[in-house]
C-alpha cells in the first residue's frame, strides 16, 4: 500500500515525532557500540594471552579456550555492525583458530604463536578503525499531520450520493468537486474519489498523493486496476459500492490503529547488540522489548503480542530456526513476522530458515537505517493483514473471537500487575423493529453508526468489539466501574441524539449497557456473564440505560 510507507502519512508521523531524536539515537548507538567494541577487543586479547601462557596444558585451559571462542564469536558479529569491519574479520579468524584448539584438545606446532599473531592483528585493526559507527543521513522532511475526516471528490452530479453513503457509515465528510483539486488540503486522513463512468487518470492525477485513497468507478477492469496501482491508489471499489468494504477501508485508514507505534521483540544473545537494535528502533518511534534468553521468547510473545520478532539466527542452546519452529506451534502466532539477523550467505541455509518460519533476512553487518525501514515495512504489512483477519467487515471493530482473545490477555495482565479493567456489554434497543420497518440496509447503517460513536467517544487504548448481531463489547483498560459508567453513558447519550433517514422517514435508536469489573470476576466467562446479566437488567428496566454492578446509586442522565 503505497501511501503508508515512510513517505506516506503514517511514515511522516513517525519521522515527524522528531527527526533530530532519531538521528541522535543512532549516533548514541554508534558511540556506545564503539566503546563496547574496544572493551571486547581488550577482553579477548587478555583471554588469548592467558591461553598462550598456559603451561602445562590442562582441562581447565580447554574451558578457557571455549570461553574465548564465545567472546570471538560475539565480537565478530557486533564489530561490523558498529562500523569495525576489519575487527570483525580478524575476530572471525580468531574464533576459527580457537575452535580448532577445542577440537584438537591440545595445542600443536604453530597454534599458540598463530593465536598471538591474530591478537596483534585484532588490536591493530581496532586502531585503524573509525571511532564511531556509520551515521545515516536524515530521511524525508517532516510533513504536517493529515486533516481528519473523509474527503470526497466526485463530479457535481454525484457528490450528494457519495456524501450520503459515507456519512451513513458514521464518518464526517468534506465534499469537493472532481474538477477542483486545489480545494483539497495537502494532507488528508482519507480521500474517496468517484471517477464516474470513465476512468480518466489525467483528471484524477492532481488529486493524488495527499493520503490513503479509495477509487470508486462504474467500470473496473484489470487495466483500470493497474492504472490505479501505478498512481499509488490504495483501494478500488466498483459501483454499486459495497458499504461494508468501504467502511472497512476507511476504518483501517482513520480508525486510529495505524497511529499506534509498531512493537518489536528483539532476541539476541549479545546484550550489547540487542540494546543497539532496540535504541535504533526506539529512535524511529517503535516500542521495543529485548531479551538475550531464547527461552523467554514464547512467554514474552504471549504477554506483549508484538508486531514483529527480530531474532539472531545463531544463538547458543536454541538456534533461531528452532525458536521459530516453537513460535509457529501456536496458531495464534502463525502470522507473526519473524525476521532473522545473520551473517549466513548460504542460500540453502536461508531457505531452511524460511521453511521453518522465518519471513526475511537482514545480513550482518546491519545498517541501522535499513533495519528501521525493513522492520517498519514488515510490521505495517503484518498489522494490515492481521487487521483484515481480526476485524468485523461491517464495522471495522474486533470480531467476537479476537475480542475474547484480547479480554483473556487483559485479565492475565490484571492478575500479574493488580490492575483493573471494566467490561461493558451494549445492545441496540428494539433493533428487530428497525430491520422490519426500514430494511436491513438501514439496520446496517445503525450498527455502523454505533461502532463509529464508540470509536469517537472512547479512548484509543480501549478495546471495542462487535460481539454478535446488534451486540457490542468494550474493554475499558485500567478503569473502575464508576469511570466506565461515565464513558459508556456518554456513548449512550450521544448515540440517542443521532437521527437516521430512510427515504422520507426519520428515526432514532437507543442503546442499553451493562458493566462489570475484573476485581469481582477474575475469569473471562464469569466477567462476560456478569456484564451480560446487567445489560438485560437495563433492558428489563425500560432500556436506554447503563447498569453497573454494585453501584446502584449511579443513574443515567436523560438525553
């Protein structure tokens, strides 16, 4: 999707957080890495000198050789990343020499003098190297944040129909004549273009490049789709427009999910390298969790569910390939991107890694700018695919199964940290009458309007799902029932004031809700049952109300 890379609105926002901060973070990574490489060279030189001075050769000397080989392996992997390629090559030769000593169990001939010559070469390589890593040049310039709301561009005779369709989905709109591209801002949150009967790319071209774009047209064939793709259009929908598909695209563009920073789990047995990757990615606006222990990875993924795992291929104890196989044993993580970091050049070995769960390779030494771009690209793509799989097509909210997964995850967090969540169950009042009186298309508009009201009125951190039919559910994070009541009752009041139109008739719809707390119900099914029971108490009490467990003094205000 062309509008969402580093040059698109999401990328501009991430770089706009602070380009200076990003560059400063990379510079700090480089300087810290340079200091670490010098320390590691000194430690490896001392270890090798001790080995060369061991007379007579004992079993304890063999243990020191194994430890030194580990130091050499770490140095070979980290030195090139921090801008010391000569140090990396000599360290790799040292590791080979030390591994030879381990296999032979006793030094012979020129083994120990050769080891000392390599140590001299290592120290000389350090002196010839730069004192800091490569600092990448700044990226694209900061762009202003996009104007919120959906912009519409269509021929004058079709603007009203398009406006009615998009407002019916619950979005605020600004309509612009197709022949007036100058009326559009430079950046928009989303743009819908109705090309009408004939797709004229010369006319559409001046409208493009302002944000995520959806093209609607009467005639859509492969040539039209190719032309749209080449111009950077994100989605193409033929007439008559499927409202559900249009709503899903718009929710994806401006529903708020894309503004959440990407989350990355970094797995590397070298703590210095792990911190370096973490600093580089955090400087680009991402949230990073790191571990040097492969055994911790399954639990960390289950606890944080990152957008991407960045993992060293060669690790002691558990290899990256083995760890990828373990991750893929859970169906929840089949789509989780795994990017391997490796000096591996063998195509067959890379193919084996991909076969067992790897999605991509970054070859060491790692260029931090390239790392940031690839991780962002992979995480964005994964998030888009996951969103399509996890969200209800009519409303763009979490579907039933994924919502329950999120609820279980949050209850586990509450048990670990002592936090509290509130669960609200909401149901449209007399919804069958809406379908019977005004038709199912009108009913769909009502469902989408409530979904939109929930997204607008609640916090971005709150989790909203379409639980089934006309029933919705909300997880209000770190919120007691009294606070949840205030939020959900504001939703109730705002929704009751919305007016719907079907032909020449207008109507309103109300919603009822029940709220229960994780403090009283620690298990998922109990919490759902409690909130559902309160919802039906609100229904029996006359509807258009919010009932909260154990808080009888709270009463909904009249609209």
